[in-house]
């Protein structure tokens, strides 16, 4: 287990025996029959420190209880038209599985606009996908392969990334903080594809700030990453934006919307939305379903995450200023080119 050895896990387990019953119940809903693997993930996130990992997990369980996370899969985003808008502007989906059975999560970073609904709907949708992954997708993968599968792979498409991404830094920081504090070490590897210059510039200044453990997880692939990704998954599991070089857009797919794992019409999102609606129907038979978004308390990012967010904002501002200066320079050059200057 590396820095999180069996003794550390046993110590962690003993400490958890002293938590309250509500925390024990939500922990059962969280580990899905694999408590030791959950202890290991939190230990890994805190560099093997049992005390720090215990504090982190207790904070996570309190967050779950206070925000009723155990019930979030009973809260559909309605009406369907609104959920479709969320899916069309928060580009995330499940494209398939790796050769080792890990779910492949595709994320359209560059073309996600987050401008069709309130921030609370985007956070709700993100947590619902996390919970569905942990409660349904990973248990089914574990059952199929006869061993615990508790992590996934993520392929991040940077197609279309622009300076306007500055407007999304705050929301993305909220989402990443929720993941870091409450769903730690759920991703084995992040594959970056279709990276434009703006990503390269930001990556250059952010990379030194990342924990070494995180840096090792991130691989920036050439172009669409198709050749490299086919070494770890079959063609059918490739995200649609990786199927050929120069595919151009996360919104394009091989076969309409059926192969676009971001679309509400894709099998994954149909299954997820149907699951949430079924759970809601069961609860609605007991009590009426409330309309509106599911509000979750946004945790404060730790100092390192806050520093990274500020660094990204600063670099985007620098690139924006540089773009404006270059544009002004070209405009002045064009104006001067039409002026005759005579020196007597």
C-alpha cells in the first residue's frame, strides 16, 4: 500500500469506531462494501498521516450528513429541458472502460460554458455523477471483474479553450474543492488532449505548484491522444473527440448524439437520469418532490488549491493583456503604414 500500509489502515479503522451513528451510516453509503480501500484513499490524500486522514474523512462525513448527500440521487434536475441545458453546457460523460475495467470519464473542458443554469444546478449535477459513479458504475465494474475497482480514468478535452475561461475559474474551483475534500484519489490518471497554446501557457506556471503525487497522474498527449489511449482501451471506449486527429470539437461525434457521451441522449446519461427519476418516484410516493436546485454548502479550498486558482487567473489575465497589446500594436502598425513620412 506504499505510504498507507496495513498498520495505518488498522489504526484508521479503530479511530472510526468512535464516530457518531449518523456518520457511520453515511460512511456505509460511501464505501459500498470496501471500507479499507476508502481508508487507503484518504490516507493517500494526506501522505499517510492517520490523524490528518481521520480528520479529513470525518469532515467529509459531516459534509455528507449536513448536505444530505445520501439523498442527492433522489433529486432530479427538472424539467428535462433544463437538465438538457445543463448537459449541453457542462460537458462530462462516461465513454466506456479501460482494458483493466476502469471507467473512462470524458470531460469537455474547453467547450463547457456553464451559462445555461445557476451554479447550484451545475454543482448538483457534478455530485450526482460522482455518487452514481460510486454507487452504481464502480460496483458493477467490480462485480464484473471480480475485484475492487474504486477509481476511474479521465480524458480532458481542451478543444476550444479560450481566455473567456477566466469567467469559469470560480465555479471550477468549487467543483475541484468538493472532489479533493470529499472524493479524494478517485482518478488514476488524467489524460489531456487537443491542448491549445492557452493551456500550455497555464500548465507551465501551474505544474510546479502541484503536489508530486498529482503531477504524476497527469499526462499531456499529442493531438487527440488517439494512439496513446488505444494502448489502454479499445476503440469503442474512446471519447468521441479522440477518434481522429483534427476532430475539431467536443460537440461533434461519430454518429450523431448516440456516440457523444456528453449528450443527454447518450446511453450513460439516459441511465443516470432514469435512475434518479426512479429514486425520486419512490420518495414522491411518500412525500411531494420539491422543485428547484439541490443546494450544497461550498467548502473553502485549501491554501494550495486557492494558490493554484489565483495563479491560473493571473496567467489568463496576462494572456488577455498580451492579446490586447498585440491587437493594439497591429492596429497602430496598420494605421502608420498608410501615412507618408517625409524627413527634410
